[in-house]
C-alpha cells in the first residue's frame, strides 16, 4: 500500500513513524499519516501499536478539541456512509487510565456513535498534553474543519497555553501572520456577533466590516442593520466608510466648550451624550441600548 502524505504540519511528526510498517490485509483499507521527524527518540516513544479496534465506550473526547460545532446534516451523512462502508480511516488516540483519548478524529467518533457502532479502528500513540493540544488544533485547521471563530479561539489557545506569538502560530499552521492576526481580531467582537458567524447568519467578511466600528454597542446596532436589511459584504463595507467619514467630519468641527459639557454629562449619566447648538438653543441626544439602561438614566435625571 502506497504511503500518502497529507502534509498535516510539523506538529504531527511527533506521532508518526518515518518508516512504513508492513500491514496485514485487514488493515489495507486504512490511510496512514506519515511525516519525517526531527527527533528519533520522540518518534520511538510515540509509537505503541498499529491499527486496532477499540470499544466506543472506552473512547473519550480530546479536552483540547477546538471544534465545538458539528454540522448535524453532514454528521448524519458521514454516519450513513459508515453504516455502509465502515470507518475507512482510523482515529488517532492515546491511552489514558482505562480508556483512550482522541487526538485526531473527533468527527469520525461522533459519526460512529450515531451509526450505532460498538467499536472503531484506532492508531494508538503516546503524547504529552502539549502535543495533544497542538495536534488537535493543527489537524482541524489544515483540514478546514473549523469555522472562523473556532479557528480564532484555537489560535488564542496556542498563544495562551503554549506561549506562542502570532508569527510562531502562523509557521505551525502554514498560514501568514496577517491571516492569523485577522482571525484572532474576530474575538474582539461581542459574543452574539461571534455566534452569528458560527451559525452562518453573517459571513467573516461582514464580521470584518463590523470590526471597523470601535464601539461595541454601535457594533451591535450595525450588526442588527446588516441582518434587517440583508446587506451584502460590499454594502456593509460601504456603510462603515460612510460612518467613518461622518465621524471624521464631526471631529473637525468640535466646539471645545460643547465637548466639555458632553463629557460632564457622560460622567453623570454613564452613556454617550451628543449636544448640538442651533442659534440660541440646541439639542441634547442621550443614547441608550436597553430598557434597563434607559431606566437607569431616568433615575439619575430624576
């Protein structure tokens, strides 16, 4: 059987033998991951067995699995395929206590359960906690199995738990530093907007357009506008440019005394206040973003 190289990144090299092993006929339907390793000792310690059948009740999910959302329809399709053809590609797992923890193959495991299997094929490897984290993230990213928010959270986890900077993360996952940085910026959006991206209510392009607005509350208002008017990404980008130009023009014509009054009222009411003069009079605009905030403002005024 010819060895296939899936190019899953340097992180997988700690799991994979450099030389092919002879496999019997019952194993010929399984694909093997192979990669060159820079550390023969790590390679030697990581290999414990070839493909073997494991009871599903003994398999545990990887706690470092970055993928939280599984498309139910696609999962059912995979389960139907498994019912007909079996599990074509084994999962990769590591021994933990009396069970096995998944390193690679969470979706296949979920589909196998859905298909009613009692056992499934697995390749058993020894790994450290750091390797499990790194491999789970890299495998999902390079297979394009993560939505953009999950991918951003995966990069954040690599940064926080492994202490990697964006340049190092980019090298590990085979992407540019700017691509990693742009994904991670999505985590600056309010949670409900991140959820909308995950649920495909808006696209990553919409999310980037929303990020052009600094204020989180204004981001929420703009998000609702996108949904209500079914704005395309281009329309959303044009709208943020309009907002930016209007803001810039207002900044050019700020009266220092008016600005000082606005800041005082903001300090008192705890929300944005806009004062405009017109002749001897003018208007005061007090913004609020929920009924609770409105009640708080009214109580302060009274």
